[in-house]
C-alpha cells in the first residue's frame, strides 16, 4: 500500500526481506514523477498497480537515484522518460550487456559480478528473463536538473556519497522533502563494510544546503529533520576520532574527546571508518 506524505507525495515502503527499496511518487498538476524503478519487473508492476488506485496525473518521468540493481531493474516496466546522471548511465551500461538465464546468473554470482540475493530476485520476479534486455535511460544529466511537473518543482542533483559516487538526490522545495536514495549509507568493499570517510562532510554539506524537513531513504523509508541530524551527528563524531587502522586507538580517542563511551550506533560507525582506512591502505 502506498504511504501518503502529502497531497502530492507518496511512497512505497522498503521491504528489506525482499531487497526492495523505497519508491517515490511526486505529483504535479500536469504530470507525475517516480523515484527509482524497483528491484525487478514485479516490484515495478506492484508499484504501478498501487498508483492506478490514485487519481493522479500520468507518470511522465522516472528518476534513478543510483546504479545499484535493486533501484533500476524494474525500469522497463515504465512508459515514461527515464532520467539518470552521467555516472549512473555508464554503470547501467554494464547491466545492459548481461544475460539473465540461469547459467549466466550463476556465473555472475561466482565471479562476484552479482549477489546471490540479486540472482534469487531475478529468478522469482523477472518473467521472460531469458530474453530480458535492460533498456537505456532517455535523459542523462550532469550536476543538476530541474523538472516542473506543473506547480511542482523537483530539483535533481548528482552528488558523491559515502555509499556510491553516482548518487542522485531529489528535492521538492514547496514540500521541503528530499529523497536521498541510498546516499547516506555505507558500502561494502572486499567484504568490509565502510563509510567513505573523505566524502562524508562534503556529502552532508550537499544535502543540508536544501531546506528539508522530511527525508526519504532507500531502506528506512522516512526520517524527520531531528532523526537525520542525530544520524549526521553520530556519523561525524565517529569519523573525527578515526585516523588510522586501529580500532583501539579510535575508541580511546572517542572516550577522551567526548568523556563517555560510544553508543552502539557510534561504535558501529567507528568500526566502519576504521575499515575504510584498512581498505585505503591495501
């Protein structure tokens, strides 16, 4: 069921057990815009069925927040203009060359081109996958793009994030709402979960320049300004004490600077930033 954030903004909540991220719908007077196309044709079809129950203008645009499979593999289901930033476009090209039969999927998993979960979702939620070919995006933008849906402005911006270098965020000024995709999360490299420490503060600055009160995230659905500020504060406090590959030194530094033990979130973030130093040193 779609969640109604306002008269013009709806979202389909994430389902982590099915690797389904949050999908968004922004409605103007003339047309509507979708944020992320889902992890499969089935996910996209489920979303479209929900939209059919609403009296909203036709969907004219689909914006992909970044080139991770769970956000774009439903793209073919939409009769709309698909918009991506230039880096996302280059990364999607790799998926356009793939085959989706069982033999090929297993090979991609074995060579770490694809996760086992991705293979499972494709096998269950992609009909006619033996002949499936991912279509190309229609509009590729650099830096920023503004779209007018009819008395409803959407501002798209491409940013580098702690999750991926090709993140697109979408801000709706009159609603003070921003869709972040997965940009606020970390990532996994060589089996180590980490936040890209060098990109943390620039990313936060890019996001905070928008006067937003509500934040839609790929795998949390929705956070208010206070929740996001707590998240940023815990991340930055953890980052400030990590200066090497030593977890012990980072924790001791945290205690000295903050006169307390790190809470569970801060400890998790400290470990992730230490992992980032380990990855950078390899």
